[in-house]
C-alpha cells in the first residue's frame, strides 16, 4: 500500500501501472498477481491517491518490487496514455446518469472560480483530448511533468503487511523503495485557499431534474477546515444528532406525516467535504410524493431542530455515549481484511501523527464544548445551500444546463421571507422534537464465555429442529470477542406465487424496515447491525442482528415483535407502494441490471422480474397486503444460525423465544421452491436477445455473453472456478486495456440454481461500438484464451493450482467472514460447511489437460450453448432512426439486428423459453 498527496484528478492512476523500466511489459504486474491469488487497485481523492495490492505470501517479494518500480520509474508510454484517456472517458460515460455525480458537479460550479473545488474532477474525452488539442496543450507532457513533480518520496507514505518477519519486510522494503527519488520540493499546501463556497451562487436553492425516479432534499453547510480537529470530531457529534432516527428526531417528525423515507448525511471524511480548504456537512432527506409538496415545511423542521440543539447547549453525555461506542468497537475489533488494513493505514499516515495512525479516523478523544458550540453556530439559514432533486421537475421548471453532465436545473434566491419561514416556530407540534434519551442498548458486559469442549465444534451443528424449523449453532473459539451473529431465514411459498405476491412482499419488507427504524435506532447507535431484507432467491425474509452479545437478544425480540405485530396505515401503504414502484423503475433503467434481468427471464421459467412487478404494483391494496402478511407468517419454515459468544443453551433458548412468538401453525410439506425444472437448457447454437435500454438519458450499452455448461458437481464447479480465475486478467487486459471496449469488463463464473456457466460482460458507449462488434471481440478473446491455456507451462499451471488452494486455506480474518460462509450454505440448502477443505481435495487432482478439455468442450466452437444479452443505449448508431422510449412503458421489446445474421435472434422470450427442455435444480454437495 502506497499513498501520495496532491490535488489532482484521477487520470494518472491506471497509466502509472502500465509498465516500468525494470518490468516493461504493460500488464505484467496485473497478470502476475492474477496468477498468484492477488489483485491490485487504486483510488484518487482530492488531495491524495492510494495504490494497493495483495498476493499469496510466497510471491510477495517479487510483487512488492514490481509495485515499487512504478514509483521509481514508470514508463508512462504515450500509447498507453492515449488508451487510458479513452478508458477515463468510458468511466465518465458510465457515470453520466448518476444523480450523485450530477449534484456534485453543480455544487462545484458554486465554488469560487479558479478554486480547486470548482474543478471538473472526473475527466473525459472533451477535457483530456479535445480541449487540450484546441489549446495546443501537450497532455502527455503535462502528465510526465506531474509524475516527476509529485510522485516523489517526501509526499509518500507506505504500509506493508505480511506474516514474514519484520526484519525481512524492512530489508525488502528498503531494497525496492529506496530508488524512489526525492525532488526536494516543499510540501504542497492549499491552506491559503480558504472558504471556497463563500459565494452568492452557493447560498441559493437549486432545483434539479433527477435521472432516477426520486425526490430528495439536500441541505449543505460550509465549515472551516476541520481535519486538525480530528480528536474532537465536532461534525460527527452534530450529524449524529441531526440524522438521528429515534424518538424526537427530525426523521421521526417527518415519518409521522409520511413526508420522508430516510435521512442520511454528515461529513463523509473524503476529500470532497474534508480537505485543507474547507469542511462540509450535509443532510439528505428522501421525500415521499407527499413530502416533496412540503419542502419548505421540511426545512422549517430542520431549522427548528437546530434551534433546539443550540438552546439546549452541547450535551456532554451524548458525546460520551458516542465516545464509548467507538472505544468499544475499537477495543474488540477483529483483525479484518489485511488489504483494507494497509489501505487505511497508508491513508492515515498522511493525516495523523504516529500515535493516532490506527485510531485517528475512528475514535473521539476529547470533549470540547466551545468547539462544538462554534460549529453549531455555522448551521444557519443564511449560510447554506439547498438542492431539491426530483423526477417531477420538468425542463420548463429547469431552464439551465450544467456543462459536463447536461443536468437540467434552476436556481432561486433564498429570500428573507423564506429564511423567516424556515426559522419560525412550529407551533403546537414543536413538542414532537426533542433530544435523544440515554441509550438503553449500550453494552456493559464484555465477558468472553467459556464453554465445555463438547460445545467447541469445528463446524456449525444442528442443535434443534422440527418439521418447521432448524437451528444451527457454533460457539466462536477463534476470535474470542464478546460478539454474536444471529441470522434467520423465513421461507414461505406464498412469496413467489405470482408477480403480485412478489410485489406485495417487496412492499411488506419495505414497510417492516420503515417500522423498525425508530425503535431500533438506539441499537444501531450502540454498534449493532440490523438487516431485514428479501433473500436473493425470492423465497423469503432474512433477519440479521450482530453486535455485542450482551443486548443482542433484546434487539432481536424487538424485531420479531414488530414483525409478528406488523401494521401500516393506509397513508403509509400508499406512500411505500409508490416508493417500491420507483425502486423497480430505478433498477431496470440501469443497463447492467436490465441485462441481468433478461438473463434470468431467458433461463428461469418461473422468474418474475422487476418489470413484471412494476406492471401490477398499482393494483395492490392495503387489505391485500395484510392478507398476504398473515398468509406469509402462517406458512413459513425457519432456518437459523447462531454464532459467537454464546453457549449452546443460550442459543437454543433464544431460538425457542423466537419460534414461540412466530405463528408457526401450519405444518406443510409444500416446497418453498420447486427443486426441479428451474433453468432451461440452452440449445447448441449462437443466440442473441437484444433490447432497447429503458433509460432515455442512458449513453451506455451493456452486453453479457452467457455460455451455459450444465448441472454442476463439486468437481466441475471447481474446474469452472479455476478457469474463471485464469481468464479474469487476460479478459480485462484484452477487452478493456488493449481493445478499449469500455471501462467495465468482467468475467463471471455463473452458478444458476446449480447450473454452471461463464459470462463475459462489457459496458460500452452506445455511440462508439455496435453490438455485433463487441460480441465479435468477445468471441475473439475466447479463441485467444484457448491459446493462453495451451501455452501455459506445467510450472505455471501448478502455481495457479497452488494459488487456488491457498485462497481456500486462507483463514477467516473476522467472525463476519466465517458466519457468511456458513450462512451461504444454509440459504442454498447445501450445508457443506467444510466446503473449502472439500474443494481443496478436488482441486489437487486437476491436471492442465483437465482444464483445457473442460474449456474446449464446454465453451468453444460447436460445443457452445450461448446467448448474447444486449441492452442497447439510446445513442446507438444503428438505432439512431428508431424512436426511443421517451415515456418508458416498462416492457421488453426484442430487436432483430441485421449485423448478427449468423446468430438466432430471440424475438419472443416466453416462446423461446417454452421451446426448451429444463435442467433439474442442482445442489452442489457431491
């Protein structure tokens, strides 16, 4: 992990890794890591760039040297720079439909002209090629100068992690990194560029047309740079009160009126709102269709709460609660992912003195009433920016156009009359706003329980079961922390009976989560994590509670009681139904999600997509919801996993309390999903399914070439996994780096209800490439991949196999990882809890010829059972004359592409699917 500091755009990141003087091959580092169980990545913030990698321990020394050489002498070849500019533009095009990025750029336009915060920070073809050429600016020369000026030792920090001894690590580090030059330039500083948003343009109301279907209100306040106050963390204190979701909060007030679905905000800690020129704090409220009509009343509630906070003065007890919670999290923090550890460490070394490298970003060290009061004084109606993002706004409402993203917006003055309205008393309802109460969920018992050897099982054990429920239990005997994980899966056949039942289920889960937010929020503040969500198989509800085991039962029972006593008003039902419908729309307008949906529609006869649910959601009623919930709760089977700092007796008692409260009245043998005929068997032919994207603002197309194999076994799924691992880097290097098809290129190992397959996915600009061209390049790569496998030496093959084995032998770094592995087995009904060890035994038997034969016989030539799924963006050259869906009707319209005459066009998905045989549902257990 290496980090350097400077205000920059992200355009220098990838090109630095495209060859060095010592290791000149362009993709040598990525290829080496890929073949030895590793990966590399990087990110850029406003003032810092962070590079990191991981790799199998035996190959760390060479990887470390390759990594170091990029900073000693990166080649920065002109051809590589030109290609990377295209990649940056592709990434920008992917982000054009992002409402967050659009608002960020509008905010940048409100900063002082010439200030770094006013820059366009993403980069695209216009900013990196066309404009420089028009101004005779040598981008390549500027990039080389930038590298020479800022990639220098005095700006860099380095963190290295390995199980090699410290003396060896220090020796290697000195040998590899000592060649990094120090150009003796003084530290870069921007401290003189204060108050970037002290402008009239900032202190206005902006109304912005949303790309997604949504309504949001953003309020942003500027502060002086507060990085130096990290030991006090004043913005964390203020935002914890402003964004509180418990009783007496802003959110509670808005929920009672069905004006809001959620509140987020604060200070992110990243360079956009925490740098050496300013700090920012924002509040984002997701509004209902009713709430958007009461924006100014919502702002009145916000400023009424601010007045309450100021009048009450700083609350030391609340600060101490935050302090205690963070102290406990750190005290009992497990090791975690070492890659994330060094990434954060290198970053922290840029920001904090050595004593706080580990804790500076996390802990609240010191209470200072005066600093907190001074920061509170900044929360004024005459010192804020207001943005209203809404899909209800029209171009007539928003005559202005932002230059980079094309966002349509309007800006209005915050008049004295509006300020007076926002800051006026609420009247009789003012009493609904009050400070949080002391948190009853704070843990006070951190005892790590000892259990008899008989309970210290290496794998989860089934400790309680009946026809309607199963409980798996494992005492943590590795991490030894006073924490627990409790996971429940409530399966019911009523969920997937129809598109209507799935839509009802989605509304039910959304309202349940909404009902939980206020009573469980103190538990979240105390460090517990709570999740109630639909599972990925459309078969039921998952409930997860994790945190200190001391109060975990109280939190779980609160959730179960709210589940069993589920209720909602007519107003809440209407508001949430509308929100769920927006969610369906916002999902399918993303080309990647639309392609995923199409794949499921083609493969699964019973699949009901977001579009199917969208079509029926308006027909739902509150009565039908309550009937559905009653049926769901009375026709469930329960599977649970309890792990952590529990005894077996405690786990069984907890489980009995849960099942005792659930109305488990109907004993039924009906399957939660049919274990047969779930996936169609694709014909041995080349097919494609092409459809228009559903986003009228979308500039990107998305292609998934899905190559189906067949029902899996432990051996064949391991072969497919090894193959995908070997394909991943060459796929990325060929299609992304060399062919420049798009920024997002992926190779995926598909396992669809036990049916194996491979997928190659490319997101690309609709205006640059046709679907037939991208499909052809993907097919060309498959042929090249056969050559890569053929020329692989025996040593390279054995190294790859050892890396696969090492990955499976890698120990879990935290309790969460271990729980996640076991829970996946329970959700899939496979229960192979020692799967990594079983797979190691299988992989050890593989030969190179096994891999070559598998690839050839499953995915090449006459063996191919392929469907190319193609979601076409609105700027496609071939479809330029076609009328795009200006008013999205949310239906799939399949197209015939004359450029793909050699393949079979799927013009009717249902007819195609019904003509095919099906594979049985396959559990990967043997």
